[in-house]
């Protein structure tokens, strides 16, 4: 059984490929109130951190939001959203997304000052962490999804709500919880329409 430090030669892993071919995020409305404990979540975060990272800068970090933090951020969403003139339906959805959550991991994009690695590449690494965390949660038997929205880049929300530093934003809010129901699959891309083949 491979471990986190497995250096054995590559071999086919059809079960992993089957998972990736059928993976499906679970929207927050389909998640319950059960959440993984800290040890289980740490295992998922460890898996999520194994992403391409040019220069080994680690231009990202995690902020784990528990129930009380989610409730507080729902209230901040309400006050800031109203001040920004968001429509009532949009605002109500944003508020409930935090109010009903019991566990959200904010993947913070924290670019490093360097002339060697472009900021775009650093942001791509943070995005890879988001998808890897969703997949790690799904592979562990938990429902999960990756959301962004206006709060991911709103300066007041980031500083007042999450205590982020200047220049940091949220690459993704990863909701994690037990699955209440299985969502139907959605249409997937036409591979031929999005693929070009070049052999010379």
C-alpha cells in the first residue's frame, strides 16, 4: 500500500482513473451537518497540498472555518452585501451558503515576491490546491464543492472576515460535509470539440 512518501515506479491505477472519470462535486444544499474530524481533514489537506508548485513557493495557505466562523461570516456577508447593493435573492443565497455550512476551507492565494515565478503560475498552483482538496474529500467519502464569488476578492470581507494580508485573496471556498443526496450528472464537454491533435 503506497504511503505519502512512496517512491516506487509508476504503475497503472485503474481505480484512481475510474474515480476521476466519474467525480462529481456536491453542491452545498446537498450537504448535511456532519463533517470530518481534524485528523481526517488534515489528511485531506495533506493530499491537496501535493500539487504542481514551480519554485516550491507554496503560494497558498488554508483557513479552516468551523460552524461559529461560518455563522459570523454569514452576518458579515449580509452587512457588506447590503452596502454593495446586491439583489435580495443573490444576497440571501450567499448568506445561507455560510449560515448552513459547518465546515468551509478557504484556500488563500498568497503570492510570493519573486522575479522567477510569474504570479499567474502561482495562482494556478492555488487553483490546483482547490480541485485537489475537493477530490480528496470526495475520495474520502465526503461531499464537497469549490465556490468563489464576490467575497473571494472583496477587501473588507477578506480583512474583517478572514484576517488576510494585503495582496491575498481566496482562490476557493471549499464546502465539505456528509452527502444528503446524489446530484444528477451534468452534460460533460464534447471531447472532440475541445481537443486538437498536432503530430508535427
